[in-house]
């Protein structure tokens, strides 16, 4: 009953250019997830290179890559629960768009982190809503009419009817995540911080998984619990080493904290921001060129040592 | 056990082959162990090369070293492509709408494809307490369609009135104002033939009989007034190629092929 | 900032006898989880030895260990979504209790598998209810008044109000699971089928984790993603090798399919069932004696070979 | 950087030491990077030996080789006891009620401990767009109590009327009929002293001032009519032992001790 490899279906490996062209369309809702770890920056840059317009970007932590996509004119609406440059400062372009509507206004749907998590949970589980014990007394429902309440059909702790806030599902047209590795058909393995990536993929109509490396089927199958996203949920596998820079990939390279700090200054000045995009995004054919231009010395500074997990025994029938 | 000659096709072989054909071009199947496994593995070798079985235990893309004895058999886990938690399996994969065909069995089925796996008799004090839903209710509500394989075709199992409806098809759900994802039961494959319906609002109708079986025989074995298609086909018997694959490649140890 | 091991809090390792005595009380609601894999049989046997009464047992797949606990007079109420002996046949005692109320009736709350999953999700997440797309049109709500409906505050796909079934949370007094390994403070690692164990633990007021082995802190910390239950959720760690028999522990021992088949016959005959309990539960001081009595030849028949996961690199800062 | 002499205690050191004392006998703390990290690590060495920090990124039981620069720093992950997914972290750990003390910061706080981290000015067209809630709303609603550490104590931050309430305390939630788990903000630790409240229905009151600070000074720095406890204590200054542990064991590289 063992199936041969060739019979298991076609490879989904394609270039970033192909994946973005095929699955990210003007006007689409695009979820880009990765909580500080494994931020799909290279995918955002390719969306900028291809000049996508009018995107609704869904992202818990709208950070540098979102600021860049906004600055490049790709984004008309943002759905997020944290719009800041990590703990390193501000997102200059995003603030200009919201504070001064300049050069153009940005529609913003504001949530809390768990509100976003629950929207992905509802989206991935095909639920009409997801309940959570936040938002009671907050001003957010007054500016976000999608935050609504439901009365529980069970009595509350005091025997009285109990109300709880709910959020609606989010079902992006495409979800993009970055991961350490996948096999050629999209069985995707992530370790370290795993965030909301799996649910974001299941919530999406299509999914692009960008990986540090494609590995042999046997590597994935030696540890099936490490597969957070099975192939049936994946439409494109893009091999893009160091594609999460300036964020990090646990076990592959460290976070570029200096760039996070620099971004607050770069993004504060529209001219400087334009120049940065011209040099590093429009001025590079693809992420490989971006990586090359940073240079091997630079990457050596982000290199990490080895700390291997101890193997576990899955066992085999004797 | 030795290979049976093609002319003596067992009931398991017949049902597996017929079910496998119905899986043509399907991608994801939610299946238990036994006949659904045989049908899916045979379909993989014949009419649905990219088919993947998802098991209720959470296993996706199994590559077992031996034929599994349960949906949770250790040989399904070692070497699998993914093993999911229950919330991911039931929430994201099944309720999320990723299953093309779910396989279910039942103690009783009615003309709309509603199923009983809870009790024979009254729920409070039943004559027979059956295992209950397991995940069947979720398979029915969330798969795009459901195939039922029942060896025995008799009026007690194919009943006008279920003793208890554990697992409702979409007609019953809609009557309550709940809109399910899929079509419910679209195929019932038995030792006598194939019943089919397209989805909501349609009764199961007899669409094919096995060679030598008459429409009247099937009607007599069915506890409701079974309607037949305008033209009832005869199920083409298993081909030599299908039987060879089933016996030599899918289940050479005859674990399920009884 | 590295903390010394001794400062990290006391060990939670105790004997099965101590753990059951401390955390399983007469009249309690006890969740016992493990879906075919890692069934906490030895814990059930110790509950029988200690003569607990009037328990409400919550278990998705009520199988052999539940039939044994019912036969021993420990259980007055069962909450479950599958009451059968796997695919191997029936649970004799359970059927007698339900079909003939003999020797005493058993209260039964019937759910579907996902209904149970959602009850644990609600319990673990402190939600008043959890929605799911099952139960519409089923007869189960007519015999289980805890299956209720909520109207979504968002319009359905047809623009009309949409109803959905919900289940209430379950919050057991104690949850018992079996796992491959934990450290002495209860950081618990499980691989293979992981089922609903983590949520069941979080839903419980107290949690007992029975393990094949307690391992050094470093083993657990070499692979933090493998820890499904963190120590803050665990009250007792019980070392009990082969404590999941007749179910299996991936990588440790295989399933005893012969015993599953035998149980349908044993449990069909009340006398034979009583004799079995007398010999294997009341007649053994603890699980170690049960294991010894089965004998090394028996265990050799369930032994498994090696299939190690390939290690992943978590990285270390250089 | 060289170690500062004990007599010249920095604001970071003062706030960390005072916050650490408030953590006496606490078990689980939800904390960001910076002062809360320092306070928690110092408490671990002094008044709360079993304290565990849970990070918003999902890390439990971290054993970092270097002081982390963010809550998601790779050094928090390698060697940690557990790393949880977001649904597990926010759903089971936080909303599940496993956090004793959550640490929060804010641009504005009012007398009930409600917080604003969204905007200065009007939400639709703000003077300053701030980052927003992140997980703060969940920390407030689900921790048993919340400590706020604010370096600057001035009337713009300690305001009678928030420009926007991002993260409500339990009083606001209850006014809407929603019952939160915990007491909301129970301690506000600033460069001037300590404000405290026990829970629902109580305003923040001044309970202690740092040596040399007067009650009137704190009142003048507060944007509402701040009430003081019947007897306002003077915060005992950091002891030599506390400062030594903080400087030599907790943050010898002075990553956060600015």
C-alpha cells in the first residue's frame, strides 16, 4: 500500500514572481502572518514590485513590511491589532496616512490581538462568529461595527443571562506565511514561535507558503507532528532563503534589530522612504538580489549556532 | 490466504471496487478503516491518483508500513505527512470544508440519507445501545458529499422511519433553519446495488443493480417505497485489473478483504 | 539571568496512589482523555482500587477503561460521543446499564465528537459556549437540553439571520491524561496522535499527567514546541510505564488488539467481568504488578522498533 | 557600562525594584520586555521564587542565554519549557485565567485604571496614532490583577478623561454588563510613587511616595482629583541587596537598566 513518490500529486513549488502573479490580485484581501518571527517580508516586496493596488491587508502586527506596502501604494485598507514598529518606534508612512490622510487616506479596522486570533479561528473553522471575553467597556466597538454581542443561551455565573462579544470570521482571498521548511507538495513545518499561521492558512481561500528550504519528503515524514500546515491547504511553495529579513527564522538566522531601529528614521522621512524602496525593492529583481546586495559579512552577523532538538521515537512495527 | 479466482468475487471486493469508481477525480476523503480504506486505496491506483485520506484521528497523508487495524493505528502515524490535533482536524479540515467525500456507515438509513447510530428502540431505554455519533455528525454536516457503504440491504436497516436520528442529512437540518455545507448522502453502495441522490430535496433512488439483482428485489429489501431511476443500470462487475490491484497491491494480506 | 534548576519550583512527581487520593474525589467530574492513543488505563484502575463512587466521567471515546470503571461501581454519569469498544465490538457493562438499567442505571449525556471537542475548547478558554456547525436536524437536542442555539449577529450568506448550535463548556474537577514524557514539574511532551489532551487539561480544575517516563529538564527544553501542556497547568506527574495498555504509546509499545477483541467477550458476561477485575485490578497492588503479571514475553509482542524524528535546529546566539 | 554606585539609583532601577516587591508570592506573570522583565527576574531572586513569566509570543518557562530584546527574541525560544500557539496562549493560558499578574503600559490612564494606547486626539483623524491594543485588552480582561509601570507621571498621561479607551478596566466592562475575570489595575508604579486600588468600584489612590516626593507633588502631576490613602507611606528605597542582584545578576549588561 506504500505509495510511490511520483504518484502523490504534483509539486507546488514555484517562484515568488509566479506565486504573487497567480494568487495576489488587485483589490484582494491578503493575510500576511508571522508574529515577529517568520514575517513574510520577501513576499511583501514582490507584491510591491508587481505593483498591486487596492489591497486589504490583514495582519495582527502591522510592522515594517506593511509600512513598506502602504508606502508603495499597494494598500487601501488595513485590518490589524498592533500598528507599530515592534518596540523600536513608529511606522512613519502608516502614521502619515492615518494622522494626515497623506498622501491618501488609509481605512483602518482596529482589533485587539485576540480579536484577530478569533477572526482567523472563525475563518478557518467556517464559523459565523467567534466569542471572546474582551471588548466589554472598550471604545473600539464604537469605531468598529463588526464588534458585536451575543447572549449566551446558558445562564451566567449569577444565574442571569450573560452577554459576550464576538468577532466575525476573516476569509482572505490569499494568506501568505513564511516557514522554515516544506516538502514540494506543501506539507509545512514550523518551529519556535508558531503564532496564528496555521489558522490563517486555513482561513484563506488560497495559501502561499514561503520557505527557507524545500526538503525531501522523508524529512517531513520523520516528524509529522511538526507539520503545522498539511499540503491540502497549500497552493504554492516558494523557496526564498532569508525571505523573513529583518525578522528572524529560528535556527536559520537572527533578527536584524538594527534595521528595526533604522526603520523608524527611514520611514519618518517620505523622501528617504522612497529612496529605500527604490534601492532595495524596485532596484532588486528579486529577493536573491536583495540578499546578495546585503553581502555575506552582513549575513554572518545574523548567523546562529546549533541547538538541535533531541529526536523522539515514532516507532515502527516489528 | 490464497487469492480468490476472479469469478468468485467476495462481497468486500465487490463493494470496494464499486465504491472506488465513485471516487473518480476526488481529492480528499474522510474515511474509517475497512471498506472505505480499500475503496480509497484502489481509487488511488485507478481513477483518483491524487486522492488523500484524512482520518478522524488526525492523520493526513499516511504512508503506512502495514495495513492499519484502526484509524489510530501506530503505522498510520509513523511516516505520515501530518498529524493534527482534534481541534484542527474537526475545526479546520472538516468544518473548514476541505473534505470532498466522507464515508459513513449506520445501523439505519432513511430515504433522505439521515442516519441512526445511537439506539435501536427508545433512546431512554433502548433495546440496543449503539456507539453513537463519533464524528459522523460532523462528517455529514461538513463534507461536500457522503458515501454510505452498507453490506446488508434489508428493511430494518433501510427504514421508512429511523428509531433515532443521530446524524441528519441537509434536509432535516434545513427544516430547522440550519444550512449545512454539503449535499449529504449522495451514494449508498450495498450488496444489491447503488442508491443515489443529488442533494437537498431529493430522495435516494435506485440507480444501479448488481448483475442478477432485480429492481423488485431491491425494493423488497428496502423499508420505504423506493423509487427507481428511469433507467436502472447494471453495475459493471469488477474487472480483472481492479481485482488484481485490490488483491495483490492494496490488501495482499486480506486484512479487510473477507 | 539563567535560573538554577533547584529554584524552578518543586517537583510534582508522585505515585498513582497519591495522585488519585489527592485529586479524584467521590462525586467528582473526571475527564479521562486520549483518543485511542495514550488512554490512561492505569489511572482508571487505581480509581477502581480506591473505590471512588458517583463519578461523572467525561470522555470522547468511552471504551474499555470506562466499561471497567462502570462495572466497578465508580460511575453514575457518563458524558461521551462514542460508547463502544473501538471497532472490536461492544462494552458489555455499559450496554447492560443503559439497556436494562442493571444492576443500576447510568445517566448518559450524548454528544458528537466535535461537540465534545468544543466543550473542552469552551472549558479551556473560559467561554460561556462554543459554536459548531453540527446538530441541525439531529434528534440529540431532544434528549440533551444542553445543546442550544444562538443567532449570529452577522447576516448569513443569504443576508438573513443565521442560527448555529452551541455547546456549553465542560470544566472537570480533574483531568487525567497519559503522555510519553514530562519533566518533574509537569512540562509534558506528546507525539503521534495528540487529540484533545491539552484542552482537556486546561479545562480541568486540576490535572494529573501520567507518563511513560520523567526526563531531564534539558530533554524537554531541547524541543519546546513538543511541550503540549506547560507545567503551570499540571498538578501531578505520575510515572507509570505501560500505563496506557491495552492502548498504545507511540514509540514505546503497540496496541494490544487481541485484548480489545477479548473485552467484548469478557464484558458480555457479568461473572467473567467481575473475575477479570478481581484478578487484574483488585488483585494487583498497582500497575507495576499488572505489568509484571502480564510477563516479559507478552510485552515483547507489543515492542516497537526505532523510527527517530530528524532533529531541528532551534539555534543559539553566537 | 560600569555599575552605578548605590546612592545614585536610576529611574529604571527604582521602578524595577518597587515593582518586584509587589510581585511577592505571585506565580504567573504576563509581561513584556523591559521594566517588567527586570521586576519579574528580581522578584524571582527575592520575593517570588516560583514566579514564571509568560510572554505574548507564546513562550512559557524561558531560560534565555542572553537578555531578550523583544518578547519574541530567539533566545527566549531556545531552551524554553514550552512554546504555545496564539490560540493556546490567548485562549487557554490568558482567557483561561492562568495569569496572576499582567503588566501593561499606556499613553493615558484614568482614575479607574482604564487605558488608552490607540490615539491622541480623535480616533478618525488622530493627532498621534499609537500602536493600539496588541494583547493589552486581553491581559486586562483576563489577568487576576494588572500592574502598570509608567516612567512619566504627568497630567497628560494621568488624565481625567481618556481620548479613547482602548483597554477598559472591569468598571467600564461591568457598566456594559460584561463581567471580567480580574480586578483590573491594582498597582500603578511611577517615578513619583505608587497608586493602588483593590478592584471594582474603587478609584486609584495614592498609597506611597518615593523619598523626597510630597503628596501635593503627585496630585499636581495627576490630571484628576487624586485621592490619597489615610496614611501615605514612603517607599523604602532600594536596598543594597536588591540593587546588587539587579545590577550583577539580572541585567549585568545594562540592556534595560538605562
